[in-house]
């Protein structure tokens, strides 16, 4: 699925691009049928919230679930990555489902992803990005992602390593810097139904609040990196910072529907 020049220009200007309802309800039903079972698994890739049994993040799901393996190669997600990163040789640096569980989902502090990719993984340049697909609705109440528009233009900001606030260590930006950036750029929180896609630059400053609602805010993230920008330090486990730099090969547009068709045929 190709982005228009206007969409590419918007991404470059603001640091993000929001495409509501890009995936159909049928495609979302195929993905969402997998999610409760995934999040319930007891394996190291499924990280729980601090002091709670609630799932926070399921990592590397594309290697242990067939439906999400297909999503990781879906042209609606991967082809925009080719365009926005300027290369058709991309690999999956990280793949995760953030659950932001009903009542228990905790915050993600203000940060730039490239700070973590640089400090932990020695990624050479901010030539990597996130493509997020809303599995559940993100609304004003359930901890939607918050962005500071245009903050990606500041380059990599100073960051401190926060290993205490949540169960997941993160390189975060201090409150004074956030106050200054928000005074200039404001805050947006793109919200929408399941199937909406949100693409954002590796240097865009973002965060999300906790989820006090009965509505889990499941989002799946593809962190795509250029193969010529592969990481050089292997401090984090491969299921958090992938070491397989094989270029992603896209599947056909109907790859999720095709999975469901095959399952139906096998059951007959
Ligand atoms: C992230 O910044 O990596 C995740 C934020 C969120 O899912 O709210
Ligand atoms: Mn992030």
C-alpha cells in the first residue's frame, strides 16, 4: 500500500501519520482472536506490569504466532516503511503487542525510541521507525499514545535511564525539556477504532498515561530498521532487540484473510 506524496510530506513535517480504519473489521477479528491466548502465555517474552499479573508487553510475537508472523510482513504496514525510511531493505528491530490492560495498564514515560535504540543497542542513526496498528479502540480514556508534533526535528535529546517507574527500563526525557517542547509543539493523541494505523519517527517524543478504564488498549508495534543501519551492540535479548537482519519480504494484501480461508478449509 503506497503512501501519497502529501502523506509522506505530513510525516516529515509532524513526525507522525495517522491512517484511521486502514484494516477491515474482518482482518481485525482474525488478529484479535489470537490476542487473549498470547497475553496469557507464561514465557519470558510476555512481560507483566510491575507488581501485577497484568500483561504489559508481548515481544517477538512474529516468531511464535503464525497470524502475527503474517502481520509482520503485511504490505499495508511494510510498504509505507519502505517509503518513509527510503529503502526496500528493512528488518524487524522489534515487534511487540502493548496490552495497556483494562484497569492495570501502566504509563509509558516521555521518551524517544531512538534514545533506547542508540544507548542500548548502538543503532548508528535514527533511520528506524514505529508502525503501530490499533488492535483495540484507542480513546481519550484508555491511555492513548501522546505525541509532541515536530519534536523529531530536535534530533536525539538527552535522556536518563529509568529502571524503576515501570517493569520495563526506558531512556526517558526530563520534565523541563518536555515542558519546553510542549510549549512549542503542543500535544496530540490520535484516537480511533481497531484497524487504525499510526506511523511515527524514531525521534518523535511520545508517552502514554495509565489505563483506569474497563477497556484494554491493545496496540501492535512494528519497529522497522534499515538493514544498512543494523544495531552493533547485543546487550538486550534478541527477543527485545532483534539480531536477525534479514530483509522483510512482503506478503500479498490478503495474507490475513488467506490464513482464515486456509483454517476453514482444513476444518472441513
Ligand atoms: C512505546 O512507546 O514504545 C509504547 C507506548 C505505548 O504503547 O503507549
Ligand atoms: Mn516508544
